[in-house]
């Protein structure tokens, strides 16, 4: 079960088995803006199988993928350079992201280990 409350100044979700008293209290506070959703009613889609994802993946470059993975992990270019090791500099990471420097197979394998994905994402 999922409870969603949206008001101009309040937006929060409560998930899991929610006691009836909590739902009653939320309805007393927020009235009709409280919605109780049954997760069985929500359709989930594997994003990797959508046409949108396939189009975006076809357009993206290895450097753009690298930047997306790095930013998603909240790493700076300097942080990633340290994780890559071997004297890798921030400028090297920047060059790969901007497409000025190719990503070698060896570096793609290191990136795949760091980000727990396939090396193909970076080649």
C-alpha cells in the first residue's frame, strides 16, 4: 500500500503496511488530497525495454555515459580518477567525458567494476 499526500506545501509518501489510524489521521489533516494506492494497481515497466531508452542509448556517447554514471554516484572527476588508480588525473577523466580522449578496453573494465555494470557502456 502507498499513501501519497500532495498539498501546496506538503508532499510525502508512506509505503508498506500502514495502520488504519495513520491513514485516518492523514485524512483528518489533509482531507481529499490524501490518496491511498494499491501497488497492484500500478503498472511497472522495465525502462531498458522501452523504445525511449533504446533511442537515448543509441544517441549517447561513451563519455556521456561515463558522466552520467559518475554524477549518479555523486563522484567528482578527481574522485573517479583516484578510483581508477595508476596515476590517472582529473584531466584524463574530463577528456574521456568530453570525447577528446578515447576510453580504452582496460579503462572500460575498471569503470565497469567501479560502477558495477558492463564495460560495453563505456566503449
